[in-house]
């Protein structure tokens, strides 16, 4: 088993960077759909969120292309500076002297674009510096750090978002500065850029670069399945968050009264706390199961949990369904990550990761549509639509599992 001290210095820096950034991100971003719904209405919010994700998707394709040509670190630095600037302006736009949801939305566009720009580079960097036998451990560690940060941030956000948004955004601005310092001074380049000449017909060159990826049907099916599955979890920040804010009556939880907004924060925190505490236990348990059945069963369990959360209003039932959903998540993630790391070819690694970024961006786009649909349809229909997403993802994975196993074995041999 690989030890933490044996990992590449970049991995150690990334864990620190992710932890500090995501504590405050977890306190803010799960609540932004509610913020926009209160200022613009649910129907308009769905469209705004859709545009936000579309920007991230497009910049992700550019990021994947230029990461393979320029190197990983340069794009991470550029994106980090853009993100820091956007956080500072967003704080000013929600300060005691100014409240502007319009400026706030424009800054979220910039933030999403920055994540799209450096996401493929950061993901490809991890694969660059890890051996196949290290990757499960590294991904588990990154996943654990991310979830611990979000657990802390979710609790802070549930208690402070309504009344202390400006202070939270100021803290996030500071973490943006710290993040940039870590990347600029402590991250090492893992892929030197090619000799650069002034490019003509950039769009044609990008399209050519993605040609190999576009003809990889197994990978595209894998992306499509991931899109449907991930969109279910993203409902917490979108449809489910808005529904609980509007429909859930204030209820007593031990020593305090809980509103729908606060319940979103508590559910996100419950999810991440369970991940932090049970990742090792459930990962070991899953290794004793037949992998095919464990993968498919995990998707079903995960889906059932979120369908329950999308329907009920009782806080104790919500907590129970989140336990179910999180167990499914912990069963699925190690298997899915292991398959994903074995698919990309070395020379097109960032391009593959950029397309795989569509799992996040596309799922956010799909869940953004659900916000607008939730303003039209009943919660019963919305719960059935969420169930359909999970079943579609499971059916696609079932179809391509033999090919995925073959790809992984080939990667191990080479």
C-alpha cells in the first residue's frame, strides 16, 4: 500500500489547496440556486444556471486542448487568477454598500469558466504523476479531502449564508489568493508545452484534436452514463434545494428550528461527513463483492436515496434517504474512477479529461433544467424524472461493462 509521504509533491499541494478552497466553496455554492431563485424566480434561475454550465463546458474543451499543448501549470495559474478576481468582485456585489444579483451572476460565469479552463489540466496532472497501482489511493485521498472540506463548509453555510454572505465571500477571496500562491510557487509542471507558433484556424485544430475522442464510443457512453448519474447528486444545489426552500415547513430538530435552506446545508454536510467517516470501510467492503454487481447496485441505491430526498419533507426521512444515497455513492466512486483513469491515451490525456468534464458540466446543465421544470410539474413527476436519470445511467453502464473491463486490463499490461 502506498504511503502519503511517497506521493509526488504536487499531490500533497493539491490536497492542501482543495481543502482550504472547498471549505468556503461548500458554504456558498450549494445555496446559489436559492439565491438566484429569490432574486430572479425559479424559471429564470433555471435558464441562468444552464448558461453558467454551458460556459464551463465550452471553456473546458479549450482547456483540454491547450493543456496538452501549453502544459498543465500555465493554465492552472491563469484560471486561478481569473477565479480570484471574480470572488473579490462577487464579495463587493454583496457588501453593505452594494447588492447586485446581476453582477453576482456574471462573476459566477467567470468562476465556472475558470474551472472549465483548468479542470482538465489538473485532472491530467494527477494521472501524469501517478502509477496505476497508486491511483485508487490518490483518488480516495483527494475525494476524502474534498468531502471533509465540504462537510465543514456546508455546516457554516447552513448557519451563515442568509445573513453573512458578504463575510463568506470575503473569506473565499482570501482562499483564492492562497490557492494562487500554492499553484505558482509549489506546483511543478508535469508536461512541458510544445513549441508554440501563432495558431491559425484554432477551432479547426481543436476539432481535429478531439477527433480521436469523438470516435471512442465506449468512452462516450461512459461519459453519457456519468452525466445522468451525476445530475442526480447535483439536484441538491438545484431543484431539490429550491423545492425544500419553498415546500418544507419549518420543523424542530433537537434544540433548534430548521428551515428548508438550512436543511439543504445539513443534508450536504451529512453526505460529506458520512463520506469522510466511512470511505475506507465501504471501499474495503466493496472489494469483497463481485465488481459488476457492486457497480450496478451502487447506482440503484444512490438513485433511490435521491428520489426519496426529492419527494419527502420530513427531516428524519430526509436524513435517512441521504444515508442511503451516500452509501450508493461510496460504493460507486472507487470503481468508476478506476475505470476512468485507464481509458485516456497518454498524448490525448487532457482532451479526454476535458470531454469527461462534460459529466460535471452536462449534469449541471441537466439539473439546471430541472429547476425550471420544477416550477411547472408536480414533485411526483419530478421524482419520476430523477428516477429515470438513474435507470438510464445504470442501463448504459450495463451495456459497456465488458468493454470497460477489457480497457482496464489493457492499461495494466501497458
